[in-house]
């Protein structure tokens, strides 16, 4: 999982979902798990 300053490059067409868990933003992707990222 990458830690990034910004998740604004997320693309729902590529299967990205942005969710907030434990006060942090996560990008989850079942189609392409390499795109997993956390903000902060």
C-alpha cells in the first residue's frame, strides 16, 4: 500500500473507491489491488 499526500488522481472507471476508516482516507481497488493507497 502506498502512502500519498493526495488521492485526487483516483479513477472510479479503474475500480477505485475512496473510503474513510479510522479518520484516514483509503483508496481500495478490488480490480487492481496495486492501486491501494492511504492518504496522510
